[in-house]
């Protein structure tokens, strides 16, 4: 009985202790709610990632970038009045017994009754002709200079079918002795292009025919770059064992290049609009093609056959760019209306043809037929020798047109040498015609320039006389021609 009582007492005590402990826990919890709690420290803010460093020099692709700017400066000049000459203006009808005033590098006046300023050099042009300076849209002078040796052969980068990354100006040799000879033929401006071995051969450069130690000193300020493209036999011959080796391979190659270029353009246009994040990686070739898609570079397309020119027009429409001019365009006469409707010029020869299959269907009236359909016809040389006598080339084409029943006038033919090629280069507001306010790029001829006997007597660029056939001291020679000058004993 005593053991039972002890057991009950222990159980009672244990239950009491449990109750007391429970009450103490409740009281303690209630007390902690009454006591103010010290604030808990908020978590430390995480450091934001440091901004990416801005791209360094050469790290961005900008529209109309000009990493090799022109350093051309006009040569010394004086106010000059040429009077009593026949003026082929390329802007309207011929002016008989006309006068032209050159002042401060510009054409200051044109007409029949111009009073000579007191400080003017007056030149009598009786029996002579004045024209705008001739413009050649297709030259390889400078990239294939004389002497024509392998060490100087820099016009075709035949390492890949698409070399949009190369620029012709980086191959131009300013001391090429062919340059002053072209000037002596009345040329004042020319476009130097890469060769035609690649589908896309690279950028062209527009230069003034002036003495210079560097190509930058010859570059026409503000002139747009051109893109040389080529279709037909040349690329498929060069890449016969590497591809493309067919015309269908050529077309596939163009399209693949433009697909990449469009993607590249979108990425860079988006980044240039916001400058957020890292810029895309630069690619020199796609950069050039993107500039074509933006309209900042003009396409000059080597192409002979009519069917291929039509296909190139379709490719241009597929990717939203424009072809400025087809070069050679031996079969332009077959699609002249197509050229007109698409506002595409045709830079042609007078009578080259038959020297390969794609040139087989040439006609001598090609320029005249192109003109008759209202398309922009123009002469081009593609030859350092032809560049010296482009006036004679146009004369041949004019008379070939007349023989075919197309009565081309001299006022039309002079445009093939001047304002039409100026348009092809996007420079028709500066050069190519004799109009007040335009650059004073002018040639004075000994006779009608469409005569085989005519010679350019004097040539001005921006009002500076840079060639004078009557004065040996005014005939520019390059350093290459000077040789070793021995001192007198």
C-alpha cells in the first residue's frame, strides 16, 4: 500500500511539473511578444555587375565611316577666261563663239558676252572646243600600273570568290606613269576598280588625276565608294577547281553573301541605335556589303550578257539594293528598256567584242541603241591606252549609231563622256557638265573632240591648269619617269 501511494505521488508530482513547465512556456512566449524586438539587419545589397568597357578604336562598324579620308587640296590656280570657243556643255545645246570663266575653282560664268575680270588670264579659243573634263568610270590604272610586272600586279585578290573586304585604294600606286598620260587625254576624274576575277571584288575608289605622293591626296572628296561585282566567265574560270565553276554557282555565291550581309546589317543597326551591351564583332567584308544595303556604296557590276544582267537585277531586288551601272554590257542593246525602267546605267565600249564567248554578240551601235531607249549610256576604258583617247572611242560609237539609222548628235555624245559617268559615280552635282557653280574641271581641245585629229591642249582640275600641251614645263611626270638627275659639273 505504501509502495502504491508513493507511485501515485510521483505521478502526481510529475504531472504537476509538466503543467508548471507548460505554463512557464506560455508566459515566456507572451512576455517575448510584449518586449520590443531589436530590428534584424537587412541583407547587404548585391553589387551590380560593372559595365562592359566601351569598344576601343576600330571596334565599331559605323555607316559612312571614312578611315582613309581624302587629303586632296586644290593646286594653285588663277582666274581664267576662255573666249571665242565652241562649248559642248553636256547640259544643253552647244554654245558657238562662247566664253567660260573659271574662278576660285568653280565655273563662274558661261555665255557669249563675258567681260574678263582685271586679274584674269585670257585664252583665245578661236577654232577650238571646250568640254567638261572627261570621266572614266572603269579604270585599273594604279592597281595595274606600268611597268606591267608581277610585282606591281595588285588588282585582283584571287583568294576567295567574295573579297568585299579589300579596297582598291590600298593597291593604287600614285606614281603610275599612266596617270599623267590619261590626263593628257582630257581625263580629270576616274574610278579605279578591283579586277573581275571574283564574284564580289571589293571597293573602288574615285580619284582626281593630280600629282600626289599618296592615294589619299588624289581621292575625290565626298565621293561614294563603289562595289565591284562580276558575273559570267571570269569568276567561274578563276574558281573552276574550287568553286563556283558554273553560272548557277555564281548566283548561289552572290545570294549567300547578301544573306550574311543582311543579318550583319541588322545587328549593327540595332547596336548603333542603342549602344547597349557588347557590340557585334566587326567583319570588313560584311561591313562593305551592309553599306551597299544601306545605300551608301554604289554597285558597279561587270556583266556582258543580257540574260545575266536581268538575273543580277532580280538578285538586287531580292536583297533590296540597287545596281548603279553595268560595266562592259556588251548586250545592253537587248535589254535597254529594262535598264531604263530600273534606272541602271550602261558603261560600254565602242567596238570591243568577239574576244570571248560572252562578248560574241557585240554590235557597234550598242551605245546608240542604249541611248535611243532612254537609258544612261556612257563610255568606259577598262584600258590604260583607251583612257588616253576616250573622245575618239565616243566618236566611233556616235558614227556607228548614225550608220545604224540612229542620228546621235554631238550634244548627246558628249554626255557619254561626261555627265552620264558623273551620275554613275554620284557626282553629277559637282562635275560632268559646264554649268555655273560646278567644279572647274575643263578641257580645251585643238579641234572638235570627235575628230581623230583633235588633242587636248589644256586641262584644268578645280580651276588649276594641270596640263598644257604647248608648255613642256606644264607636263606632269611621275617620280618613276624622272630617273637619276645628274648635277652639272
